[in-house]
C-alpha cells in the first residue's frame, strides 16, 4: 500500500533534504518501512512516498527529522495520506494546484526528475510517472508533465552514474 507524507511551508524548509542527502535517507526509510521509497524534496514542499502494509508515519517522520537535523515535528504538521488511491489522488490534485505558480512548479519538476532519474526501476516511481503522463494527456489538465518523456529519462546520465564514472577514472580501474 502506498502512503504519502507531504511537508509544506515552514516544515518543508526544516525537513528539506539536499540532493546529496537523499540516497542515504532513502536507505534509512527502506529500513523503517520495509518497502520502496520516493522523495521529492524542495525548500517549499517535500513529498515522501513509501510502500508498507501498515502506516509507519511516526517512525518515518522521526527518521526524517533525524536525517534533516531538524527538530521533531508532530504528524499533524504534515499532510498524511494512506492507501494507493487516496495518496495518488491527493498528490496529483496538489500538483495541479501548485502548477499555477510556474516558478515553484519548475523547481519541483527539477527535484522530481532528479528523484526519478536516480531510481527509474522503482515500481512506485514508475506508477507515479505513468499516472502523471496519463493525467497530463487529458484536456482538462492545464499543466505540463512532471517528466517530459520517460524515453528521454532512460538515456539521461544521472549524478550517480557521473560519480561512478569519475571514481573509475580517478582510480584508473578501467581498461580499454
């Protein structure tokens, strides 16, 4: 079952994770939830999706606070949704609303692309992208897709790929 925890406003600023922190944070969240995790983190909004049979909201928020070096917040300070349909519905309704502010939407899309490109095989991330692609094809939705094209993303060089390539070059462990 998919669960969604959204941090907005002051809480989002406190719980913002820089791109370099996300990989370690996802590992911690996978340990807590025993499932898949996807986080989109910006200074004005962060969305954390996790898969778990039962709600792990309190443990997830405590781990998030620890990793972000933030004071612990109450679960009531976040928007929490449990269940696939409710989580995805709430998420896309809020994304559609956020798209009215082109600046924030552009920053959010950049964070989304980063998150997706570093974990393209994540079934939860693929579900979110597929829903987004389907929704933005509908004439009533007046926003661009979070990801231009999934085919383009397959060929994108991610920061992890670049880092690995640089380590190989630096250590000269490659062969011709």
